[in-house]
C-alpha cells in the first residue's frame, strides 16, 4: 500500500482497489509459469465488466496485503477472473480478514485492428488449469433516468499504452461524477451521514479516447434501502453510452467505523431524486 491510496475516512479509496486488481492480474499473466506461451493474454485483453464487493475497510499499514486471482469461467471469446484481497496473517479467531471480493470479464483484443478476437485452443487450455467455477453475483437493483450531468475531461495521463482510457480510470470518473451529484443534492443546513461504497459494478461498452472536449457523466438515484442507496451512472459521448455503472453506498458512522441509520434529511432528498428519476424513465 501507499500513503496516497487513502481517502478522507482513512480507508483505501475504492478506485485504488482496481489498481491492486490490475497489478495482480498483469503479474499473473506475465510471471506465472503456467502462462508460458500465451503472452497475448498479458498484452492483448480489454475489460468488459468489473464487479467489486467491498467487504471491510482497509487502513494503511506497513505489511502488504495479498491478492488471490483465479479463473471462474472460460467462454469462446471471453473469460472471467475472480479476486480476493486479504491480510495473509490470521486474525485472533483463526480466519483471515478479507477486504474485497471481485470479478472481471476480460476479452482478448487485437489493438492493431481495434476489434475483439476468440480465445485460441492453447489459451483455453491454460486458463482451464486455474478454473474454479463460481455462482454469478445478483445484479444490483434499480432503474431510472439521468438527473445530473457532469462534464468529464480526460487527462493525457488517463490513457494507457493502447491509447484507450485505462479501465481503472473509469472508476475514478464515476467517483468524480457521483461526488459532484451528491454535493449538488445536499442543501446547506441539512444533516447527511458519511457513506462508504459496498459494491461497484462497471460495464465497458466502447473505448474512451483522449480528446480536448469533455464527455458527459450522467447520474441518478436508482434505488433506496434502509441504510443504503444506489447511484446509476453513464459515461456518454452524445447519445452513445461508453460505460455504465451502479454503485451501492452504505451510510456510515465514522467514529464507530460501521454502518449507521440514514439521516432523515438525507433520506428525504434521496427519495425525492429516486421518484424524479423513475418519472423521467417513464416518459
């Protein structure tokens, strides 16, 4: 971990976990002896989807955390990896403390021609060695239509070696749009609880490229629970949706470091936004 990985609550920021997963994935493909002869998996895949569950907050400490990576599904033109981020040292009860469980759908990609490809027989054989099937996660509930538009400028440093915006940066883009949306919803004098992310799902539809004019990040409240709410978002280029996300937020007591009941003002404002988003989607 790095000190710069922390957020305002003293936890590792949700975006940073995607960096951890990416580093673990690249290391698996590039250095694990089992992947000898299939270097294209390290150099030529794109992310189609991430699903990330945040199990418990990770605070800064000097010992490294461990990231386990394995394969849960292999299909003709894509495969799915699962991850677990945890402390390797056992806790007092004998188990290990898990911080994140996640999965990524990956697609082999020909960057020279800008198109996906099928897995080779050799690649499927290698991936099958690491296969441990798992039940898919249930989708996050929620519907609605955009209520907030945030102009999003891509920085040159957001782009990877393939000239696409790196998959990790989409989580940061959605975070920037979500924070601005919630700040705009909050009215001076209202009491709102802190909140943390419990789960974030992101689907990648089209590559996002560097350019000077901004894209649009559109957000809305898509679901409201007892101690949680879900924000839906889309990254758009005009009418084309480049990526979409749903993020479930849990209201949080900073002093107790655990979930807390949602403040009355907060619930009322979010409920009004949810009703407006549903009404907009029905039009």
